[in-house]
C-alpha cells in the first residue's frame, strides 16, 4: 500500500472512531470536505502542515496517520 492510501486509511479509521463525518472533520481542521474526501481515498497528497491540522482535529499524533 502506498503512503497516500495508508494515510487515507488511517485518517478514515480515526475519523470513524470519533464518530464524526468528513464534513465535521473538515470544519475542525479548517479544510474543505472534498479535500478530506480526497485524502481518505488516497488521491490527494497532503502536506505535512495539512497532516498536522487533520491530526489535531482527530486528536491523534501526526505519526499515527503515517503508520
């Protein structure tokens, strides 16, 4: 599995664990819902800055999204 798909899968797992929608996550992270969707599907390659925003919104470490 490539890194973008791995990040997407980990993001989705963490988001679902919190029980929030993509829209809620996007709002918390200051991103657009379609961007979050693209990251989850592995078609977007987020910057480290964006990964940090997403991780904070999910209340996980950034490294968790890369595992």
